């Protein structure tokens, strides 16, 4: 975003002075990686003071700093507490220190304070290329870079299958956790290749039409969906045809109820993480998840859809869209879109594999079927 040139001009001298006072210096770099934007990021030592541009990015750290993913985090945004409160509460029980972590912002890019970040004396800031935190076009990222704070851009959201690899490898190198990163990526590749093999050579006529409604029941109007990137690209990867991609030019957008009814999708998937939408995630029971999905599918707007009428609707944890755990969403969606092709795939077993790498595992209902 380039909306704040005057603000940047006013703040930059003060921030550079603050950075100098806090002791940011340039030294020989011992660690060097390329991030998802193709930028070279250099550090002279493994970071010990990390700021997270979005709180939910901590899931990546959970796979690397496994004993305590918050051991190096000195500040983060408040998005997880605000947008996925029950998941936050589960992790707060295991890691009570997160309740006292300094906040650099709330749940929007505009709320993030560069001054607050600099006051925390970070030796690395981790941002996503899109989302609720500072992005590649954010003046915050530019100001930190000019103040001498290394900024690493990662991505599990825009191009999940491609950039999960780049992101985890870069994080593993910078954090001195390359074996842990590679262990997870070996699992990720093995499971992704099974899905890719299952849809190899599929014809367009064999692709079921999928309507993916994001934050159903929470978004201000029904029909919030995704285009060709993000979870929309997952629909394509598992052999489906995302009806949103036909009319949504960007990553996110809204389609009319009339459009969805006329498109007559074969598969309906609602994402959610909090009430009054589909309640999924850490600490959620299967009954709670299924009951919440039933309320969503009972809305009069989409109740006439064939998959809903047939009891074949599905719910998916919304935060998979911005997490290295997206391989679980890929497998769940593959089974929903092509059940005959993917009978042998078991995302629950895959989650058990991942949980063996985590001190605090994914314990709850992260996807659910209407029946």
C-alpha cells in the first residue's frame, strides 16, 4: 500500500534515530535465505527476538521451535485472540506467557505500529505477503527495513502449495531448525504427491463444481468466496472446479446468492473458526462442529443447493488458509471432491503424523461432514 508517503517521510528520520539508539548495526552475515518475494534476507546470527506480523503465523514456529514456539517471540498481532478466540484460549492454557506478549497491532494492517515494533528490539520480523498484518506493500515493512531490522516474508495464503516449501525452508535456515523444517516438508511432499497423482490427467468435464463459502455465517453477507489463489487454488489442485474463480478476479470476493444457485455446485464447503459461523479448531468437539454446520446450511439463501439438500455439505477450519498445516485441508477437500479417487487418503491419520512433531498437537475438530 502506497497511501502514506507523507507519513513515511515524517516517521522515517525518527525511526532511523530510534533504531540507532537501540543498537541495530550491520555486521558480516552468517545466515542468508531467499524469501517468497525473491528477496535476500541476511542475519549475522539465529534470531532470538522475533516479531510476528500475524499471530497465527506461530503455527510455523510450532513445527520448528517445538518445545516452545513462543520462546523467541517478543511481539505479535492480536488477530488470533480476536478472530479465532477458542483456539487462542487452548494455546494460552499451554503457553500462558502469550497473554502478556506485547501487541504490535490488532487484526488489521493499519493497526500495526512500526514504533512499537522497534521498541521491542527485534532481530527479525516475520510478515505474510497478504492478510491482516503488514504485507509486501506496507509502509511498516519498508520502515523496518530502512531501520535495519531484517524482514522475512512468508506465505501460506496466496500460493499455499508452492510457498509452504519456500517459507518453511527459509524459517528453518534462519532459526537454525533445518532438520525440523525438512522433516515436516518430507511429510508434506509425500502427502501432496499422492493427491497430485490421484488427479493426474483429469479432464475438465470430470471436475465437480465446488462452492467454497468463506466464514459462512460470520461474513456480513452470504457468498464470500475465493478466486484462483488461496483455497481456490486448492479446489483446482484436488480436481475440482471452483465456481468462484469464474467471476472473482482477485484472491477474495463476494458472489450473489442467485449466481451460486444458478451455477448448481456439486460440492458445498463452508469455512469457519468462530460463532455464529461454523465452529472448528482447537478444543472443538465433533458434535459442536456438526451442529454449527447444520445452522449454516439451514440459512434460506443456500438451503436449496443440491449438496446441502443431500446432506453432503462440509465444514473446514478457516485458519487452514494461512497455515503450514494446509496439507490437511488439501486431503480433506480431495476426499470431498473426488471420494471415489481418494478412498485411501485419511487426513485424520495425517494429522496424527503431524501431531507427533508438535508439543501441543492439533486437538479438536478441524473438518466435519453434515452426516
